[in-house]
C-alpha cells in the first residue's frame, strides 16, 4: 500500500481521491481492542500515583472539576508558565479535581507530581500512553483534593491512521467525595477519525461507566467537523461534537458544554465534560494559557435532584 501511495501523482486528484477511499475502506477495519499481552510492561509506562496523601477539604457539598489539554512538551519553562497561568486563574485555582491531557515527563521528572505539589499537595495519578522520541513519556493525569481509589488505565481501540498512529488510553479513578463515590474518566481520543470510529474508540469507556451511579467523562474528544478520507484527507462535514452530545445523552449523561462554543483553535469544539447522576452548574470555558492550543473547561458538580415519583 505504501508503494501505491508513492506512485500517485500530485497532478491526478481523481486518482488520489480514489486511492484515499480505498485506504479508508482498509483502515475502517483496523480498530481493535488491545489485548493485555501486547501492553508494554516496562517501567516507563507504569502508573505514578499518590492517592490519599492530602487531607480532604471540609466542603463536600459539590465538586469543582476542570479539564484541560495542556499540550505540554519537554520544556521546563512551559511547565512553569502552565503553573503560573493556572494559579493566576481564580476558577482553575479553586478546582477540586483537574483532568489533564497531553501531559509529559520532562527529562525523566514527573511534571504531574510537581503540579500536584504546587497546587497544594494534591493527590494524583499519571498514566503514560507512550514513550516520546527523547525517552520521556506522554499521557493523562488526574489531580484531586479528595482521595482517589480504584485507579485504572484503559487501553482504547487502536486505529491505523496511516501516519502518526498512536496508542490511546482513558484514565479512570474514583473520587471519594466524603463517602460519595464519583467515577471519573479522563479521555483523549484520536484526531483523524470519522464518527463511527470515534464511537468505537469511546465504547469501552461507556461500557465501563454504565454500572456507576455518579460519572464524569471528560477530556479531549477531538470532535472535529471533517469527513476523513483514508484518515488523511479532511473534507468539511457535519459537526462530530453534536453527534457525540447525542450519543452521550442517549447513554444517560448530560452535556453542559453543548452550547458554549469552541474550545480549541479555529473555534473547534474538541473538548467536553459529560455528567451522569450529578447536577452540572456554571459550566465555563477558560482563557488561553501556557501556549496550549486548547482552553480549559470547568464546571460545578453537585447531587442531582431526585427523580419525580
């Protein structure tokens, strides 16, 4: 297949389009759950965690949750700018739980532990999804003022994207909100997926979340507005974000960010927070910060009103 792509001429757009359609047909069957035997067990991909080292806040009536794709490469100066920006934003500074995507180790040092300490000796878990070219790791993190338990890294269906195919994960933990468990899923899905494949990549998360009473599924869902030919060529199409909102509401979740606008560059709505079994008040999209191409999201979660008889 690589040889066929190399022989396609730039001056033959019809031929290129047909070739990409063939690639799309081949790639549509490439997603599969990754069996445990294939997960790399090396130390660099081990979970890093501190689950109950910080005292719980006295306030337990609600939970202020923030989600942010920080886009943090191996750069200590950007890590410091991220710390300053978050502490300088009142809503983010006062959050009880942070879900971070695209967080990395820096020269082998745990950036998540650094941020957890700077934000007030928070509990945390960092789950690497891959090793970077320079030997650091890249992954997801949950930081919490409340104890964390039942931590798990979920390997999501992997798709052959032709270029830059990567392992994708969700990071889940139970936040102990003064005896009330809140199951939290931090998510970062692939970019160049059509909605059917995106639904497949999310399906294992929805299946895992279904039995739990109070659930948050949040992060970078990469819900762009393109139809992808061969996972490479974007054609302007309908919003994947609206389709994802419908999928999540059908699964019993509310979509408090459905009408709040773009969360990333060019006005794209790539990020979201979905909630089940909890009220979701004061959803807001924060300012640009720390050179990330995403904006942080935050919402106030409380006990859901009881259903009428």
